[in-house]
C-alpha cells in the first residue's frame, strides 16, 4: 500500500511578502489572473542581482529622486532617507550600495512594470 502525503498552501498576498519567503518552496506570481512566473525564491531573486541598491538621500532631494527611481522602500533617519531602489544602472548618486535582492524587490519590480500585463 502506498500512501501519498501532500501539503499545498495557497497564499494570496499583496503585502505579506516576508511571510511568503519564509513558508514557500515555490512561488507563483499572477498578474491580472495570468501566471507570469512559477519558480523558487532563489531563481526569482536572481533576475535582480546587481540591480538592487540602498541610497542615503537627503530629505530635501527626495522628491526629485522619487521621480527618477523605482523605489521599493524608504526609511527616514533624521534628515536622510534610506531608499531601497531597483535600477539597471550602477551609476547612482547618494552613495548607492548594491544589496542582495529579496522577493519583495521582485514583487515591486514585476508589479510596477506595465510590460508584464498580458
């Protein structure tokens, strides 16, 4: 007698990306009801290697910075904003430092890009 055990968790998430990173082996991304990616976290984040940076932007320069960059997140620290951005260019201002991409970066990258609409 062969017994099969299978556990499938379906999580529909718009904001709980760190929870998805923690519990999933494989991730499926849907956009407008169409599957656009099905892969592991490692392979999904690999597409953004070399494209995710953290910059320290003065508060008075933030408005202009926001116009020109794909910002994933921002944290204000006194008169500086630590901005996590996705950029195809390595020539960035404000002491940009490359960081490891996360699933949240992938999520923002894909869902802000209109070319992924089918």
